[in-house]
């Protein structure tokens, strides 16, 4: 079986040298953040073959972390502290906070629900807790018995993943559903983080191995956590998964990877030679096989899009 290959597109920048892609929406739209000519970092929307500056929403810096199928964008901006936002057709909503003025958003589902983390009030000692923003209100999701937590993925059913500290001060990947947060375990070490969840409730992220000697990309499915590391690196992380669970992307060592058909593949080996790119991390994948992420090009961090190349047609008989 011939491995899928990809064409690579440099998404450009907003005028400075830096760009990073973090999410894919519908029709190949991509979001992330980029440095502009004034050395500020702004949210970008890549659409129609061009990168568009969405601004900093009244602040000084902004970052987009995710986009849903309705082209809603979430992330955070800086204006006298970090503030989580929801961008809908050009209208920006400040999602508020859990009591202290700090909030960052990491993921959004197709229902427009947003998850992230926010500082609680002084009365609760400014703890950093995972939140769910839904129907105009922010809900504290709590922890696993420790002080802090953070939510990084949500699916259309409202299942949420992230990581939370337990009473022993270990951080553990969790599944939150129906009001209950449950640890999904580790790969034999003490710690783990859930970073994305798909429609089937499959979770990907990073979990530590026995003795905490390393931390590997994992897939949690049907109650079982599987170690995905296949490039021989002590550290890897799975950052995104498609709806069917057939494609998982992330970072292993210094390379972006695609995990499919039971194998972890180095994406640097699946693009044309001589491009000058070193792909560091794949951060998003959609159901058409498009992959977005960031790497090094000409000494600078740049955002990329990988587009599957159709296999050659067999010769006519």
C-alpha cells in the first residue's frame, strides 16, 4: 500500500516573520495567529487562499485556537489580562470569567459551545478551573480533587476532555460528561493530558510512560488508552483527531506526525523533497484529510496546510 502524500501550502503571515495554524473549520478555512509588521500577534483567518487579519479585539495581542463548522472562532486576546472570545461573523463576544478577570478558550464544537480555563475568585484563592461556555453562561467544571484544571476539547454531544489535578497534585486527562469529571488514566506514569475529542468520544493527548521516563501520544477509545508513539521519540503528543478516528495528528520529537491504519508516519517524509520545510507539529485535521500545523521555513516558524495528493491512476489496458 502506497502512503498518502501531500502538497504543502505556506499560509503566509500578517507582515512579520511568524505564523502558527491551530484549527480547521469548514471548506478548508484555517485559524491561528501571526506576527504583523508592528510586531504584534493577531488572530488570522485563512480563507480563499489568503490570510486575513481579524485584529486584537480592542486589546494588544490575540490568538485563535479553534474553529467550528459554522466558521465560529474561539481563542483569547490580551487587554488588561487574558480574555476568552467567541468570534461569529465578525462579532466578538467576551466570554467572561470565573471570578478573577482571566480566561482563555481552547476549543469549540459545532453547537457553539466553548471550553477553556479561567481563574476563580479571590474567595476561592484564584484557582485555574476548566470551564464550559454555553448559552451565554460560563460553567465551572471543577477538578479531580486538586486545585486546577483546563478543558481542551469538546464534541457535539457536549463531552469534554482536558486535564485536572487530583488530591495528590498529579494532573490527569479527563472525560467530563453529564456533569461528572472522570480520569481516563495514563500510560503507566503519573500524568496525562487530554487535548481533543471527536464525535465518537475518542480522546487523544499525551500521557506519561512508566517511571515518567517519557510522555507519548495516546488514543483513548472504548475505555482503553493506547500508546501511539511510533517514531522512536521519548516525547510526543496527539493534538487532533478526525470524526471517525481514522486520522490523528500531532508532534513527535521535532516532527509533525499522522497516525493512521495503526502506524505513526512522519509528515516530513510525505511532502515533496526540497521544499525547505521542517514540519514541527500538526495541530488540526478535518474529515477531508486536510492537515494544518506549523513548522520552520527559512529559519522562521510558519503556518502550513497539507492537501492530500490523489493517487496516480492505473494505466489503461
